[in-house]
C-alpha cells in the first residue's frame, strides 16, 4: 500500500523582548537559576500581570509578515494544570481569540518547487520554568528564570507531506522571525521549539489518520529524524494490523526514536477561561498600520529580488536570503564591489567555508563585508589574480591587514601584466629547463597542451604568483612553439 | 478616644490633645486587653506601629499637616505587607511573609497612616460569618454570641470594639458591607477598578475590590481618597481622576431620587430589618429626597451566577498554593502527587475546598457552556438591570443583609450561608459601588442600610450616607467593653 504522511506543526518562538510578557524581570539567557524571576513570575499571592506591549507589537509584526488577519480584539485565557515549574498553576495563553488569525507561509523545496503552508493562527503565551531532574539526589530542581518569557505559538494547518517539507517550513518560520528581529531564533537555547503532529493515511484517502504529537523537538535535524521515525513506526504498526492511538510522544535524539509520554485518556482538562486579571487586547487600524510600516524586506521578497533584479540563480538567492545576517552581509559586500555574482560566489565560497570550518556565525565574521567587497573589487579590476585573492582573503581572516589594498601593497601581490617582465621570466625558465623544452618540442601538438602546465607553474612560481596567468600562457606558447 | 472618628482624632492630634504615640499605645493596649475574646486581629504589629507613631509625631512637630498622618488603622490580612505575615486567614499562608506591600498599603503609608496589625477574616475571603478562618471565629462586639459577618469580620469587629478607628476590607460579594452592617459601622465597596488590587490576595479577580471601613461616611471619604486611583501594576484598575471625596459631602439631598428595588424587600427579609430600613428611608424623605419603587428583575439569578463565577476564578487563583515555592507544605511527600494532595488537603479549610471543587467542575470540559458561559450572560443582564434602574433614580437603597447578625455556629448549611449575600452579591457582579451605614438595631444587633450608586458615583454615595449620618446617630453608638480575663 502507498502511504501519505500528513504533518502539522506548532512552533513556539521565544520573542526577543527585554523583559517578560507579564513582568519587568529580564529575559536574558544563561543567568544563575532563579535570579531572573520576580514576585510575579513566582506567582506569589497578590501579584498581578501587566502585558508587555513589546510582545504584542512583535506578534502583530509576525501576523503582517504572513499576511494574516489581525483581529481587532484578542483575549488572554488561563490554561490550568499543576506542574512544579508552572508557578501559578495555570499558563496565561490565548485560545478562543488569538492575536494573529489565518495566514500563510511560502516554502521552497529542493527542486525549487514552491508550496504554501496555511497558518491556522498564532497566539501569545508565557513560557513555564524548567524542571531539572539530574544532580539533585532523587529530588527535582526548579529554575524559574524562563517562567514568563513571551512565546508566540505558531500553529500550522496539516499541510506538510514529508519531513523535508516540515523542515523547509520551520526554516521559513525561522527566517521570518529573525528577519523581523522578533526572535534570535537560537534553537540550541530553546528560542524555537516545535511540537510535531504526524499521521499517515493510505494515498488517496481524504480523512486524516490518527495523529501522534511529538513534543518539544528543538533542532531542524531532530524534526526531520523524529518525523521519519514516527512515520515508519505508524506505517509498520498499521501494516501489522495495529492502530495508531492519539498520544503525546517524546523524541529521544540519543536513541533516535519517539516514545509515548501520555495517551489522550491521560490528557489534562485545561479548563480554559478568560483571564480576569488582563483586559482584552484591542488593536485599531492605525496601530496595525504603524506596525506594518516597521516591517523590513522579508525573506521571500528578498529571494525574489535577488533572483530577478540581481540575476542570481534560484539556489544562490535562496541561500543568501536564508537568514537576515547572511542577506545583510551579502548586500553590504555587493554595495562595495557592485558585482552580484562575484559577491555571491565569495560569500558562499571562501567566506562560508572559513565560517563553517571554525563554526563562526556570519554576524561575527572576522572579515567584514567592506573588506570582502574591497577584495572583490581588486579582482574585478585585475589588480590581483584569483590565486593572490585567496592569499589576501586568508590574511584578512587572520587580521593581518586592515584592507585588501594594504595587504596587496605590503606583500607585493599586485598582478604583473608588463609583457617585458613576463617575457624575461619565461626566457629564464626556458633556459633553465632544456630537457623539458626538448621533450615539449618533440611532442605531438595535441599533447603539448598538457605539457605546457609545467612551464606555467615555473613562471608563476618565479613571479611569486603575481604574473597574469592568461598572459603567461599565451607568451609561453609563442616562445616554445617558435623553434 | 477609642470611639472617635478619624476626623475627630485628626483634630485631637492637631490640637495636641494627644500624640500619635499615645493614641497608638492606648489602642494597642486595648487590643491586648479586649481582643482575646473578640479575636479580631491575627497579627498585631506593636513595635512597627509605635515606631511609625513616633515618626508621625516628629513629622507633625515639623509641620506635617496631612489629613491622615499619624492616624492608626487595621488592615485585613488579605493585603500583602512587607515583612509581616499575610495569612489570608488560612493555614496555607500561616508562614507567609510577602516581600512587597500591596499598593493600598503603600498608599496608606505614604499618607502617613499607622498600621496596628492584620485583621481576621474568612479563609481566602470565602465566607459571610468569619467562621471559616484558620485563626478561629471573630465574635461580634455587640453580642458575643453573634457572628461579626464576613469575610472582613475582623476589620468590622475591631472598629466596633474600639480597637481601631478604621480598617481596610475587601468585598467580593458583600464582604465589606455585610460585616459593616452586622457590626454597626460604615463600609464602602468602591466601583470595580477604582482601587488597585495589586498585593491583595485574589479570591475572585473580576469581583474583588478593596475599600474602607470606618465609623462614618466622612472617614470613608478620607480613606477612599487615599487608596483610590490607577495603578500601573493592576491592568484592571481604571485610569480616571480621583475626585476630592470630601467636596460633595455637605451637598443637600433636595430632590434626590431614591429607588427601592422591590426584589430587596421580598420574602426572607427579617421584619425588624425591614422596619429599620423603611424608617431610614423616611429620614431621607424628611431631607427632601423622593422615593419610588424600582425593579431589578434578574436579582434572583445573582446568587447562582455568583456561585459559578466566583468559585471558577477562585479554583484557578488558588492553584498556586501547591507547596512548591511558599506557604504550607506537607511533611515528607513521597512524590509530586502526594505533595500536591496532602499540602492542599492540610492547608485549605472545608469552605475553600468546597469552592475549589465547584469552580473546577464548572470550568470542566462539557460543563463550561452550561455554567460559566451562562453565568457570564446572567452577569450582563444583572449589570443591565442596574444601568436601567439608574436611568430613573439617582441611588438605590435597601437592606445590606436579610437579617441582623446571626448566632455563631447557626448556619451549618453552606447554601443558607450563601443566601446571606443575596442583597450584596449583584453589586459585585455589576461592578457598581455600594455603602452600608448603620440604621438601627434588632435587640443588641445592628442593622445596616445599603446605598448603591452608578459606576464611579462614590462621591454621591458618600454624600448621601453622610447626610443620613448628620440626621441620625446610629453610627455614633458603640458596644460596652467586656473584659474577658
């Protein structure tokens, strides 16, 4: 039987506000446990929440970025359940009237197929704290630093049909939120976490199969692996005559498998009801238009512009627009050198190679876009050849000079194009290599093409790489073929 | 001195008849002498009170002339006070000290007032008799066999017994007005949103409102002026100018239109209470007011709607008492579930548990629409009843409670206790202000007249109450001291 996979995602994005969604405590990552939780985050008796307007603005910006409806009124509700890292015994969230309504996100698949994924809604909520079960001698530690951190939960329709599509979707969300600057998108620090709903059904069947929800997957790779494992598990189960049960599962990256956490029967009744401590959020047209005016160029628009007005390939446009720092870097290089293709090649080639090797983010690149743009300019105007350019790049990377020009100067890497000077070097090489010259001259003209490489190498070496290779090639040919 | 109003005490301080320290000491001594039996205080903060009194005396010597400076009061133990236990009348919080002051506590301190301590109350403000307190019931100073009302019973009893000239209370369904009526004092529940709830331990957030309890409407006006106002820490507090509540106290009542809701004079109303209220209305007529009957047709739905909404909010508000971070925690829990179950079983009393169960049930999947949503619809109808009535009249009047104070231990059945609030609950559902003023006695036990106004009409309510108190002396009466030792 042919199976079809159906995937829907709930992506929790941590918003980049300075303070928490309902208190003034800091949201900075990595502080000592329980040093960033104030009376409100601790849920002490008598305290009250006050909504952080920054979180509202960020949610609205996201909504506008996915062309979603922004309802005039949205409402905070309480989701009631007991857990030690949930200080109030309820999570303040949104249910019936979320801040962002229906929208859509475009994803690009490997073969450049584009697909629209519908967003059901996105809502604001507060994060819980963290329970730590190790290092406490059979007890649990609670860290409430994260409690009250603003989250935007983005809920998709079940529109994805493969793990690849799911990953492309998360990448698209990641790109949007980082472009907007509403999240740092740091998955390792938990700034983006996904709940993945997976079901399978026989190809052609309309009704959805029973789904399992895989909770809290926190990397692109794990999302892909978790889905692949889960799809296989469900298909095997059904083919063996079993039934998928609706349940919450956990992905264990060490075992590369999903495991059951709780079934529907064990699920909580969250007893949602409107939070009486918070007023409804009312947004008027002027506010929404103001937020719209702050939106930057978004990833899809950028990719399209890179392709159509800069003439980049779809692939290059996709890579260079994938994150805002990447795109900004590329555009800054382009602004200096003026050649989009060269800028694209250098950013994706030499620069990305170095960055990846040393695991450095492009926003912390030791080579600035101005430096790289200056280097490319010197290649474009033939001041240096490609080989020297790599040396210059390495020198810039190692901070051995302030600019390409300075390095070219101090190291004498300026390309030699003076025919006389090149001829002199060629004559010397010919004089020093009588055996090779004789072999060359005896060889068939078809074989000479390969043999000339030796002489080119010798001349380039003699010039310490500065001779113009095309010139060297032409002149050598003339001289060797003369006799 | 022990039965003087704040206004009179302020004059005495200003005239140098006595100092803040003398006043405070004498009240603290009375508390020590008399409160063993009345039990109106949970915590008395003698040292803090005396040093605050000394500071006030020094400030006065240097020219501090603020109206409330150096005057003592008591604070219901539902308001968080930094470094001083805030128990909310519950074993759950017997060991709890808040690291912050409630906004109203801050404001009263800023006005120069001196806290004598924290007053007894029904556990988490759930009750109408003060019998659900972990710290034992409060006795009514007028008749020690009677309840003082609740939930602000400690505050009301302390004022009646001459232990404090004024107090802070809170009112979720009548918890200021009914004990004020039972103890023969004046108590005002302001409009919802008029007074900040920050630092006031939540029972039912959409209904809770703090307010003043004192010996006169004039004193309530002073106190309300000090505690009212928008608070950036409470989103439900209203950004609206706080008027000078004293400014209109003396306005004549000529032509005032008083409505008597016929539903407040029906079955179940005690005959002595009714005759005292009718007599009070005649006083108003003599002051030039016009009286007519009005109808609040959804009155009979107020108690049922309230007992869905209030427990629903309470069930959620009280989830934080889980033994994890503060408050009572059971001994040696074997696992998380054991920790939750035993902590809450031990820490909460029966009435609190009952309301958590009711609230949890009414919010449950499958019951939400039938209970919570329906109750909210009813709430809107009740609010509309009042809006409609105020199209015709300026204020509404009726009894604050259907009977005078009942005997301690008399109401075993929770529903009969809930019906105590039949005339007060709708006011919280509608969010309007209400005041109870002393209007007579049934035997030894006081009777309270309730006056209701439109949203933010506190000035008018205080004026109407004050004029009554200019014409009568019910509010000047006080019980005789009964030493217990």
